């Protein structure tokens, strides 16, 4: 990942974090470790999302320290000509303050000497509790060094807290800089979906053997061509019945005339994910049954979009989706009203579950399933118990998060029809998902991923072109 061109948003975020730590608090945020793939090869490096959010600094081995008085210190790799010949340019501690806007910087080689000095005199140490293996032991080691100097007047912090609890809340509301990056990421991904649709139709028209990996390659080409660093998650390119496997990847499946293709793919741009799914007919024309189910999923997505605005609950789009899908399943004959009853019975018994088994939304941001609580923080004490109709287990519900402008969530209803007795054969093996990225606004939401067509007419027109 390349370094950010501007330090302003990161300086602002660090100042905001500092204000939340308390005057004698200190936060330690390491970046992600490098990961070996096999022998001499590493996985492509990606910095830790929290660290990158606060620094825009993409080198490995970095640590950010923020103190309650508003000061930031960066530990980074020292300059080293030989290593830089092999691995590339390093900013180094001398240039870091000017380049990254931090107040001080040290070589990471000196971290065991410098960190105890920074910890001395603080009362609370904040660090990520769940994301870095072995971090607790490392922090404890530095705290023991401070304790060892207590007779010389050192003051050791008394408590530790999870810094993610405050950073998650900050990351949940996207600032204007993040919103602009996410719009651009979604726009690139939309363009990639368009290219994949067009390639499918044109290859089939030429009588060529289309495979899922051809479309995967097309997506990747379009992502990289526009400066995206990598896909935000493993792209799903699922031809025909493969679409009914929720976590399918892009393999060698044949893309056949008359079948649907489901592509769930989004690029990551400068640390921010996009997440788009489109389902389209390989030859550019929906069959009757494909169209019937597609229109149903689209109608359920429209209902979810209409339910998304500041002040609504996170679960409102899901509930709106379910209402439309449940009625639709009865109307098209996926469910038999003589067996399951009316729409509200379908919802109450979760009878829709064999065909729609995932939630409609998740937060989207630096991580494709982004951080942020799904419960409303001001209502955590309000719990309600119920029995799940399918599992018989007791579930504790808490009030769902109230949406605020600047939050970004996906809206991704689907229908997945595996062959089974009693399920009309014309729908067998059809898997459909339609996924868009919604930026919550005061009055509704902005669908930042709509650069790719979604209606039947638009998709068919695009694929004819
Ligand atoms: N692509 C992952 C998801 O849709 O949640
Ligand atoms: Mn998603
Ligand atoms: Mn997705």
C-alpha cells in the first residue's frame, strides 16, 4: 500500500483519540506483522487497519504511541541502505515527524528502551486486546520494567483497556476523506463488474470456452488499472449452481449459456474496501424463472434501501428485505402457503431460511466486514430473550444500532435455491445476490456502488452492447 499524500486526516484522528484516552492515558497501536507464505515468500504486506487509520503509514514493523496530552510517537524501521536495496525505501525516524506529522520518532530497534519511558507516569494503557497475538505479554514486559524502577520514582500505569473500543466507534463514522476514498473504490469495482459482464457475453458470442477464472482476471485487471492495491477479499465468481455456495471462490467452473453468473467482488483502495455483488445471465438474457427470482431479490433490496437512513435501526433494512422475500417466496411457489401459512408466519417461523440464510448488511470500511458495534451503545441494558424457532435455543436480543450519517453498510439480499423435494424444478440451482454499498445520510442513503447496472433491463442492454 502506498503512503497517504496528506497527513491532515491522520493528525486529526490522533488528536480525537488522544482526547478520548484521558489526560494520563497512553495508547499503543502496532501495525500488522509480516506473514510468511512459504519458505522465502511472504504474503503481500498489508498494514493493520487501526494503525493505518491513524498514520497512513504503510511500512511494516511500525508502532504508534498516542498520549492523552495529544502527542504522537512513531516507532519505525531504521534507515538501512542494504535492506533498502532489497526491500525498498524506508522513511526512517529522522524524516518521520515531517512526513507523517508525528511529534517524535524512534527506531523500532529501541522500542524496549523507549516504551517504558513513555509508559512511566501514565495511569491507563490502551492497546488492541484481540488483534495481535502475544501483545499482552509484550506490554506486560514493558510495564514490569516501569515497576522495576518504582523505587527511583517511576509511576506504573494501574489499568489496561482495549483501544479498539474507542477506535471502532471512530471508524464507524466515515469522515469526508474516507467517504471520498470509498466512493472511488466503489466506482472502480463497479467498472470491473461491467467489464466482467461484457466479457462473458462477448466470449460466449464468439463461441469461446468461458471459465470463472477468466472473469476473475478481468476484475483484477480493472482494479489494478485504476490504482487499487488488491481485492478487498477473495473474489467470488460463481457460475450456475456454484452461486448457491455462499463462500465459493473463482475456480475453473464453466460459464454456460443459459445459466447465471454471480460475482461478489470489490477492490481495496488506499486501505478502504468496496463490496459489490451482481448476478447476471451469462448470455445476456434472463430466462423466465431467473428473471422472476431476480426481480424478487431486487424488490427486496429496494425495500431495504428505502429503510436505510439516519435514525433507523441497523436491522431495519434486513427486516424490510425479509418481508418482501417472504411474500415473494409464497407468490412464486418456493414455499407452499398450505404448509407454512402467510407472510408473517413465514417470518415468525423463519421458514425463508433454506433460501435466504445470511444477514442483509454489515458495516463496510477499511475492513470488508468493518468494525463497530451492531448494538445501540445507549441501550445495552435493554435485553429481551426469545426462543429461536429453528434451533429452539434461547437468544438474547439487544436494541440494534441506530444509524447515523457517515456510517457505511452493505445491502445484500439474496436467494439460493438448492434442489430439494417440493421446490419447483425451474428454480433449482439458481443463486442470486445483489449487493450495494450504502453511505447513510440524514435523509436516506447514497448508494456509492451504483456505477454498475442493477435492473434486468439495464443489465440486458449492457450485455447486448
Ligand atoms: N463479500 C463478502 C460479503 O459480501 O460480505
Ligand atoms: Mn458484503
Ligand atoms: Mn460481498
